[in-house]
């Protein structure tokens, strides 16, 4: 299991469900990076996401490889990589498509601020 303040790689459907349940229980914001090994923009944004995760230990960051977990990415309608889904209490509250650092930061801050209030 990863430490607080890290991006956690999810490699099975069981692990995915477990992480979502944990998020529901803790009411934490969960940011999921749907990525692919062959995706250039995904490789660009990965270290940026890791930096953000270090600064926000109260937010859970997950990474899902769309090729590895096809069923999960299909279930959530992921069509482009990277796609970031924002979960609160089991529901998707926001979405950012593409390696857009500023938009990603703004969206995380918008929902993370609500979580700590």
C-alpha cells in the first residue's frame, strides 16, 4: 500500500472497488488519473500529479491504466487519455480531460477545499 501523499497505482478491479469504498467511508476527495503507457500527454502529467499528491495528503490520488483495467475505464466512459475523474462519496463530481495542469489544479483545489470545510 502506498504512503499518504502518493499516487496509488490500481492494478485490479478488486483494488479499484476497495479504494472507492475507502474514499466513501472517509469522505475524502479521490482524484483518478486514467492513463496509458503509450500516451505522451499522460507521461507529461504524471510527475506533476505526483508533486500535487505530495502537497495534498488529505486527497487520495489513484492511477488506472486503461489497458490494464479495461472494464473499469469502460464502466466510467473513459475515451481519451489522460482523463481525471473526481469522486466524492462514490459519485463523480467533476472531470478534466487532457494533460491540463492549471485546470487540474483548479479542479482539485475547488473540491479539496470543500472536503476540509
